[in-house]
């Protein structure tokens, strides 16, 4: 039975979440190519350099916050419904959708207001050029912050729907192990609840009153700390759904089965424990945070590599198992026996391969001393285009080729474009991200329309600055083409008529080593949440207490004029 016929209500919800995600992807990708061409000086006719920051904010917010959150809401709704074999509680899930959509519209209108010179509203210019890391002292229109707050509140409510579905399932299936997909969703949501407290306090207690003029000063160090308390775990809110796909769907696409359910559970629990007490690794250069606490954050970050390294092992082993089921032999030649012509499979694999590179650049970021070399350079965008921009985004696009037919009952259209699309993304990203990393090593800054490549003699460590610039421009353009190809396939599929039988289904094969091999304690959410909170108190308690003791609105250091 096709998913849409078994669970029509949940399918409608997933379709709506995906459509918002895809619209955000389209506009965000357009902003991306505008800024890649502007920054590299290849074409500067679209916007002025002053407007570059608004475009950059739109690009980051629409892709990293809106596209991700809506896609994840849709994917999670499908995963919970599929693995618990029931419709999602639809009233809660729909109210979450509408709250998130209202927030998105508010944020998007305030960003776009800055481009079109909108009149002032509530006594403030309608604009938001504060970048997707919207901490002080940059200030946006209150509507932007209210929008951000609504997106987060909406995501919390979406989580309630998953928990409610679990409780209903529990009462009918006492004593049974939580199915793996639901386990992954709920663990991610628990991590999300813990980590979004930081940004919620930042926005509600400080940014909204400040932008409305109700308070005059904010403490940049305190608000930055609250932002990064959330700003690292949010990256796992993007990564864990990609892992859900790699663990539970990718092995099936390869023709095999997941190697180990227990290992997958361990990985997700490790993320719940360690995702949050590491935020200071974004603030190594901030004064006012004792080095000892930066060191604790670095140590925790290094431990946080483990779940991803375990994932690399388990996922590759499962895919290899799939290839061997298809008759493959040899140490590496099994790679040839995989369905590289299927866009869902190829996209997830290429995303994983690029994530290996992105993970390695993350390890470099995490080293307290090496971080000084790359912090605030374009190396960092190089890193996160491999992670959120590929591990997440390419996995999301790839799995849409498999999932959208099932939530619509319609066959995938434009197969040739779909087959080529992950490769276009891969080549575009390979060009752009390697050049960004190298340019960062040469000291070229991030977040600027005027990197002054010509006037200031940056020297490439490997390759020339001119060559990197061209690679970034070509890569950025190819990524825009890749996003457009994906959207054409999706639009055509969503608008197609239903007909014929689908060649895909949502059944997930049993893992080689199943849930009965994994200790029950892994499903003990209370225990893991308590330990996660304890680690946060150790990592953040004393430095936060001293920032608060300085005075909440009257920082110990003189306020930065804005
Ligand atoms: Fe990061 C900055 C450290 C992972 C996103 N990161 C950022 C920013 C973003 C971001 C958006 O310590 C910029 C924020 C801003 O605007 O300022 N990051 C890390 C570390 C990891 C890491 C240690 N980051 C991510 C993920 C992201 C993401 C995931 C999004 C989804 N990052 C940092 C640090 C900074 C930072 C510092 C601050 C830099 C600064 O100074 O500003 C680790 O989690 C990475 C672990 C990953 C691995 C790779 C394992 C490999 C796998 C591949 C399996 C292969 C498969 C396919 C399936 C160890 C799992 C095989 C294919 C075949 C063909 C066989
Ligand atoms: Cu981080």
C-alpha cells in the first residue's frame, strides 16, 4: 500500500511542509547565486554592496532556518507515522505548521523590506540585515525577531505531535521497543528542546524588547553566548535527520539492511548528551569567557566527533552489505555494484562523501589554537556548505525523489534531470567549497561584499586567489542550477496526474542486528536528558552566572554604540 493511501492526513501535512521548504529553497538559492557572483566580482549588477548583507541574511535565513525546519518537520512527520503505523495527531501538527509559516512570513517580509525601501512600521525601519546568526549588536526590525520566535515555538509544537503519537502507540504496545525511526525523531527533538531554550531567552528577553525600544542596552557577550548555546546544536538538528535517512533508508536503497540498530541508537543518544555543551567553540575569540571553559567546550567537541565517526562506519558497512547482496566481490570493487543511476541513492552517497570532508574541516575549526587561523575567514562558509549545504541539503533533495512519490501517489517526473541533479550539486560544491577553504587559509574574510581581493595582496597557500574566485563563481552558479533542476522535478511531480503503480514503498527492512540486541537503557529518555542537562550546567553554569552577575542589561564592559 502506498503511504498516501494508508495515511492521507499525514501525507497532506508532509506535502505542505515540503512545499514551503521548496519555495524557501528556490528563493534562498537565487540569493546565493547573486551573492556568489557579487562577492567574486564576476557580476555586480543585481544589488549594491550595501544590500549584499540583506541578500546574505535572506540566503542564510531561508536556507539554513526555513528550508531545513520545514523539510525536517515533513520528514519527521512521515518517519513517526510510518514507523508507528498511524496518522500523526493532526490538530497539533497543523497548528505547528501555521505558527511556523506565520513566523517565516514575518521574517521574510522584514528581510525583503530592507531591499525595497519599505516604510517604517512600529516606528522602526522594516529591515533585517543581521545575518542568519542574528546576535547583537546588529539590530533588525522587531518583526524579524518575532518571526524567528514563532518559527521556534512552532517547531516545539510540532515535537508535541510526535510525542503524543508515541504515547498513543505505547498504550497499545506496552513493553515494545520504540521503533528506530521514531526513536531518532524523539531523540533529535529532546536535543532541540534543550538547545532552543538559549535562543528563545535571547530573542524574547533581550532582542524583541531591545528592537522595540523598551530597553536601551543589551550585553553583546551574554546574547552571543545565548545564541551559540543554540547555534551549535542547531547544526545537529540538521544533521540528525540526514542520519535518519542514511541509517534507515539508504541501506534499503543500496539493496541491503542496516548493519546495527544498537549502534544507531548509541549515536543518537551521544548527540543528545553532547550537542549543547560545546557552543563556546564558536566564541574562541570572544573576550570575557575564561579559557578553561573554552577548553571544556573543545574537549566536548572532540568527543562529539565519535557519533559521526561511528556513523561513517555503520552506514558504509550497511551500504557495502547491500552491494554484496547484489553479488559484489572485492575490497573496493563493491562500490561499482551500487545503484549510482538512482538519484535518491546517489544523492545520499555523494552527500555522505562530502560530509566526510566537511567533518574534517570541522575538526580543524574545533581546535582552539588552529581556530584562530580560520575564524571569520571564508573557510567557515566552505565548511558549512559541505555540512548543512550538502550533508543536509543534498540528502533532503535526494530523499525527496523517493519520498514525494509516496506522499502524493504520483510517479517521479523528469527522471533524466533528477538523475543528473546530485552530480551537478556535487561538482558545484566541490569547486566552491574547496576554493572557499583555500581562500580562508589565505586570510580572505567571510561575510563581506568587498573582500578586496585585488587591492590587498592575499596570497594563496595553494593556487592563486584569481583561480579560487573563479571556482567560487562557477561552483555557486552550478549549485543554483542544481537547485533549479531539483525544483523543476518536484514541481512537475507535484503537478502530475496519479497513474500506474509506484516502484517505491516505505517499508524499512529489519536491521542485521536489531533492536532486541540493544540494551533497553538506551530508550531511557529521562536518564539521558538528565545527564545532558548536567553536562550543560558544568559547561555553561559558571561563565553564564558571571555574565548575568555583571547586570543583565547593563553589561560590565561599556555598551557598544550602535
Ligand atoms: Fe560546524 C562552524 C565544528 C559539524 C555547520 N558549522 C559552523 C557553521 C555552520 C556549521 C553553519 O569548532 C558556521 C556558523 C557561523 O555562521 O558562524 N562542525 C564542527 C565539528 C563538527 C561540525 C567538530 N557543522 C557541522 C555540521 C553542520 C555544521 C554537521 C551542519 C549540518 N563548526 C565547527 C566549529 C565552527 C563551526 C568549531 C566555528 C568556526 C568559527 O571559527 O567560526 C563535527 O560534527 C563533524 C564530524 C563529522 C565527521 C565526518 C564523518 C563522516 C561521515 C560520512 C559517511 C560517509 C557516507 C558515504 C555515508 C567526523 C559520517 C560514503 C561514500 C562512499 C562513496 C563510500
Ligand atoms: Cu559548532
